[in-house]
């Protein structure tokens, strides 16, 4: 059996002192070996061998190869388990990171989808408002067109009504003018017929006789008095004016004739209304 001896009493005192010092440094060596192995500065096999050598040594610094093998095997298995745990932790870490990255990506995608949905919702709202505005514009345009059509129809009806009324008024006026003209023609014909007949002479004689009947002859009036008298009357025979235009008598005779005309008022009605004249002239000759 091969042994490695720390603190052998048969050794040279100086060598023994070194082994004793090495034995006292076993914990520090173990820690340094572990640190070197952890840092990667020492290969795993060398570090495990060094650790097995140190761990297998007893208080005297003696270690058998069997003890070292047992320590090495235990360290190797522990290292494998630690490596497995590290691999599991690394796999868990990577899986966790992958899961977090996936969640972040999903959250990002969800945010993008929400943003896109919001944009789509806003676009749909804008489109709905635009459609509503266009529909309202069409409704307003239709109402305006209907109102204009109704106004045009009303204006046309009023214009037609006014034209019909004017045409009817013109027709009535024309008919009235024609009727008035016919009446005037008939009156003229009737007047002409009456004036050319004996009724006029009889009417003038009645007027002259009534005036002469109320005439008061002045002393200065001479035989053969002959005067033309203008008389103005209104319907009913009331005299409104009398004037002697031509006369062979003096002023007193003239005045007496005019006074007689006023005293004769109201004058006799004509036998035919066509003989009535507001202004007429008769000859006053009282001696006839």
C-alpha cells in the first residue's frame, strides 16, 4: 500500500516541520482548491485528486491510495451531482428566461393587438361618423330639394292664380267697357231719338212755362223781350245756377229772369230720363 505521510517522525526535522505546516494548512488548501476549481483555473481531475489527497490524510499526514480513491470517487460523484444541479439550474434559468421572453413577447403582441384593435375601433368610429354625416347630408339635401320643389310649385301656382285672376279681371273690364260702350251707344241712340221727337219740345215748353209763371216783370221791361238763359241743375230739378247770356232787355230785366229761374226750382222732371241735362239753354220770350 502506498502512503503519503504528513508529520512522519522519522523525517528530517526541517521536512517534518514543512509537513506539519502543510497539515495545518489543509483547510486553506481545500478552500483554495475548491475556489480554483470553481474559477476554472485548475482542471477538474487535478483539483479532485488534490482534494482527495488532502482529505484522505489522517492527523499524522498519512493517506492510503484506497482512502484517496474513496475520497476521489466521492468528490467526483459530488462534482457530477453538482454539475447536474448546475445544469438543471442553468436549464431552469434558461427555461425561465425563455418563458419570460415568451411572456414579454406575448405581452408585446397583445399590446400591439390591443393598439391595432383600438386603431381599428377608432377607424370604425370615424367611418361610422362619416357615414352618419353623409346620410344626414343626403337627408338635408333631400329636404332642401323637396322644400325648393314645394316652393317652386307654390310660386308657380300663385303665378298661375295671379295670371288667371288678371285674365279674368281683364276679361271683366273688357266686358264692362263693351257693355258701357253699348249702353252709351244705346243712350246716344235713344237720346237722339228722343231729342228729335216731340218729347223734348214738350219738356222745354214745360220748363219755360214754369219759369215764366214765377217771373215778376220789372217796370223797365219792354214788349218783345227776348233772352237766352243758361241753367244748371242737378238730378231732381234743383237749380244751382242761372245766367242770362244774350238779352235785349236792361239789367233789371236780366236780373228778374235769373231770379225767376231760381224761384222755379225744383224744375219739372223730364218725361224721359234721357232728356235730363245738367246744363241747358232755353229762350225766354214772355210775350209769346
